[in-house]
């Protein structure tokens, strides 16, 4: 994990959130949706949300920006690119056709 995590302690109960950035090599499948290993270097961020009971982690939620990963793996076009504009236009057209 690159960089130092940023901790935020909950003011309304026993909990904390940690924002972090990571670099990784895509060496195994991502399931779902079943993306095979590409060997590509990835950079992404995420948040770990901790809830504590009796001094231990009782619940842990890990949230990762999968859109950034999908862009880096070539599954989703870059923001603002021609491909993204075409994809958005097709989605709008489909929405209009299904409402008719």
C-alpha cells in the first residue's frame, strides 16, 4: 500500500475510517465479474470503515473505487474521451427508447 493511511475517528460511537491509496499488480482474477489476470500495474484508493465492540473490530467494510480499476484495465473508457461520450450517448438513447 503506497502512502500513509488517513484515520478519522467517529464522534458518535466506537468506530473509525481509514482512507488509503494502493498500488498493485493484477495477478489473479477479479470475481465477480470474472476479469482474468492482466499483469497490469494498478493504482487505486479506498476506505476501511471499522466498528468496534469490546475493544475489537466487530464490523469491517472495505470500499474500493472499482471504476478507477476498470479504467486502468481498459474495461471502461477514460473520462471525457470520445469513447465515453459515445457510451453515454448510447445509454441516453436506450433510456429514451425504453420509456417510449
